[in-house]
C-alpha cells in the first residue's frame, strides 16, 4: 500500500497537461513533493523522493506552485 501511495505522489507531480493553476517561478520541487506526501499521509523514502523531485523538475513552475498550495488530495490531483 505504501508503494502505491508513493507512486501516486510521484504521478501526481509528473503528469503533464496544458492547463496551469497559477504560481511563481521559485516553486520548489522538494517542497511540492513533501507537501504532496503530507497530504497523502505517507513518508517517501529518500531514493523515491529524489526520483519524484527529478520528475517534478521537468514540470512548469505553475504546476509546482499548485501542488504546494493544494489543501487536499483532490486539489493536488487537479494540478495541471
């Protein structure tokens, strides 16, 4: 189950889409990944965290900012 949740966090931050929910250029992937994990109630092992951050860095800053601002898993999954 943990692995599924960790993969969900990774996927939530690595999905690509054309719409953005606003943000700034300094949105940190580390902060976005950590916040997503907190919302989902999981801890991400260091190696998986590094992989999630690497995928996140390929996403626009607006998507990272959206993930950081998310108040629920539903908000997080809506970030595009």
